């Protein structure tokens, strides 16, 4: 059985499997249409994204895939 996005988010929020769990301020799970045909996974949030809880602060020009 595949977990729903809400179940997956709950698992991520509780995860302590790596040292990031002890240094992050919050989990930045993402957003978007859960029924989308594609999923884009970016790099881990940086310091500013972690502080503000906003993944959209990342430099979009650094994406290796251009549309």
C-alpha cells in the first residue's frame, strides 16, 4: 500500500534517521497538486529556507533542468 501525501508528510515530520533531524528547525515538505503527472525533487533547503520555512527562497537559476 502506498502512503498518501499526508501520511508521508507525517512520517517525514517524525523522522530521526539522520543527523539533519537534530539540526533542522523545521521540515519543508513542499506544495503542489498531489495529482500532478510529474514530480520535481530539488536539493535540500538551505539555511534561509530552514529559518523561514519556505522552499521557494532557493535560487531557481541553479536548477540543472531548464524548461
